[in-house]
C-alpha cells in the first residue's frame, strides 16, 4: 500500500510540474458606445471626421453656392487635420487607432444628404446636416476633454473643441441665398444734339 501511495504521489507531483498555467481570461470586448473610453471616443471621432470629409466632398459636387463650397473646403481640411491629430495622440499613448469608417448614424446622415439632389435643395439639407453633425461632434469632444480616460487624447480633444465650435457657428450662419444679380448697367450716354 505504501508503494502505491508513493507512486501515486510521484505521479501527482510530475503531473503538477508538467501542467501549463491556466489561460488568462479573455479581454473584455471593446465598448465602442462609451465615448469616455479611448476606443469609443476614437471610433466616434473618426466617424464624425469621415462624415465631415465625405459630406464636404459631396457638397463640392452638388452645390454651386459659393458659401457652401467655401465651407465644404474648410471642413475637409480641418477634419482631415483633426483625424491626423487624434491618430498621433493615440499612437503616442499606445492606444490602437480604429480604421476611419462611418458608424451607422453618420452613414444615415450621409445617405440622406446624397438623396437631397443638387442645387438649393442640397444646400438646405447640407446646412441642416452640418449643424446637427457639429452639435454632436462638439458634445463628443467637450465631454472627452473633461472626462476621457487617456490624457493625451483629452488634450487633443480640447484642441479640437474650438475648431468644431467655429464650424458650428459658421454652419448656422451659412448663407444659402443666391447672390444678388449685378445692378443693371447704366444706359450709354447719348450724344448731344441727337434726337432719339
């Protein structure tokens, strides 16, 4: 019996030595809906920027209004820059950067804008979409700047806030009226002594 106990004890000791440690529990899934955590904030900010860039490009194709076209060029440039700023901040903090894709709410706004056609109907839809999108973006960046989880991203969000505020103000004041026609040319001066 004693031999059996020694053999059994030895077998258990060998089994314990050769066993692998238990696998680490899987990482919790990334919550893209939480805008105060870096993955959610980055996904939502990237989607917001993509909407602005793509809607601006659409405006350059669908609008003849100079004010709309100027605004479109500005938002394309500024939102391309904010994407670059967020990417650099995330990389410096070791946070994975999501691919720039449109999330369903921004995709729906872009689809609605595409269906607006061209000319004055497009311009009105574009103005409304820009006001709505910039209100959402402003809340996103302000909230992350004050309560976000990654300091480098918080600082960058704080730098983006005034740009988005400016865009929102300019979108609200976007002049959609066609330019006034030039005044009529004065009649050519008549020659003295001529009868009409």
